[in-house]
């Protein structure tokens, strides 16, 4: 049987490799503290769990979920966008619930790029989350990598996009707050970028899964804050905001023509969250108190871990967004060598090269272990420092 050759070209998803290594060590009885995979390990708030169980109890007959999601969920998401970003969207035309944000990010290229499309290039930022590029390649698009520039606070170096390439671009992906660097958008940045994309006929797609986690400064901004939602889409999720990674619930919002196109595609894919998950999601989007508590917890973890990282030769150099610390390896040791050394001390981190070759010389530390584990990890890091 012949498989798609792209599977061999892409290789194993990098975080699957990290998980495999961790599982093998734990099977040998080794206790690890995992800062590698960015999966929240906080308890899902009780009010959300209660909404889930109530939905199951109140709906004993299971039915296929609507491809466009429950109207009540769309209204809840729309209201949250209004409170958070001061933007008023149509819950019927400009908002679509998704099965987390990953699947919608992956499938977007299939909506815009076809067999004979002239616009057959999708631009992604690097180092970065690999899913937009993988989705582009499965759709048959060419991928162009836009480097993040440390001199511009890890924002994309748009000057790296050749003038002629703009005419072939279908999508320009950005990710702010950024994974892995924590970069956030300054005032006016989204507006200028949106204006350029509209002028060039390019969709600006913004992955904003970390918009509700910031370690310092002002709340991160959204692409939805521009005056007009045409030519823009924002993707967000409850995985990080509300510690709901296993629920798989998020949304895409923005350009009504593109939302309509995604609604047209999605019944063929079957990727709307289960109805009981949607009802739990309504409870999550309607509550902010648990999100405030979550942010404070991540900041407390940051305060514990940063001094120990510095002592071990890992200097945080990224921005304040998300729950990641993007650390430069101060002695120039290869990132995978550093990750292996820390693993021998029971600490898992993600080598920067997992996010692309330009991540060399860095590791990413996800502040997802418990506070107690962060304290234990700090003690181990001081041991590494000698």
C-alpha cells in the first residue's frame, strides 16, 4: 500500500518525540518534571466541570453536534470578544466554534488553496508552532518562512518577504502572543500589517491561543481590534485560558466570507465539539475570575524558576506573552545537548530547534508543572549550575 510521501518528508511531530522520550524514562521509574510540552496541568475550574456533567445529565439522548456550533456558544464567544477587545461581531456571520484551535489552523489552507490556485504560498513565522506549515503542505501549498527578529522584540521580519512573493501569498500567519518567544504586538502593529495584507489581497491569520496569559505588562491585543474584520481571522482556544486542553474547544472569528467558507467545509470533516463540551465552554467564556487566578499562578511559577534558569546558564530573552520562557543558552552549547543534560537531572525542556532551525541556541520552558514541582526543578537547576 502506498502512503502519502509527505508523511516521510514531515517526519514525526517534534513534541511526539519529546513525549516518547519522557514516557520511556518514566517507565524505568524516573521522576521527571516536564517543562517541555505546553499542556496546562492546572485543574479545570469546578464551574466548568459542573457545566459539563450537568449537560450530560440533562441531555440523555446523544445527537450529532451542529457544524456551526450551538447558537448559545457563538453568542457567548461573541460577548467575550466584545468585553475583552471592545469589538462587536455577528455571532451568526463572524464567529465559528472549533475543536480546539489546532484543527482549524491546520484546515484553513484547504479553504484558500486549490489545485490551480495562483496564490499558492502560505507564509509562517519561524521559530514557531509547526501546525500552520504542516497544514499548508498537506493542502499542496508552498511554505515561506518569515524569521522572527530578536532586534524587533521577536516580531516577524516582514522585510524578509520578497516584493514579488506577496502576489502569490494566500495566507500570512502570525502568532501573538508568540509560541515559543512570548512576543506581543505593540500598538499599531496589527493595523499596519492588516492594511498591507488587504492591499496585497492576502489573508492575515492570527493564532491567539495565548492571548489570556501574560506575565507582565498590558493585556495582549488581537487582530480583531482593527476597524474592519475583512481579510483577517483570529483563532483562539480554551486550552490555555481555562486549563481545558482535553476538552478541545476554541473558535475562529473574523472575515464573514471566510467564516461562511469554513462552515461549508466543516460538515465534511466533522470537527465541532460535542454538545456537552460546548455547554461547558459557555461557562468558561462567561467567567473571568478563574482566568485571573490562572495568570497569577503562572507568574508565581515564573518568579520561582527564572533565577534558577539564569544560574544554569539559560537567560530568558523572550517577551511577556504566554506561559513560556524563551531562553538563550549563554555558553553556546547546542540546544539538544542542553535538553539531554537537563533530562539527566529530571527536567524536560523543549530544544529551540523543535520550532525550526532558527530556534538554535535556545530552549523553551513551559511553566506548566505545579508550583511544588517548579520549586523542585529550581533546586535541580541550581545543582546543574554547580
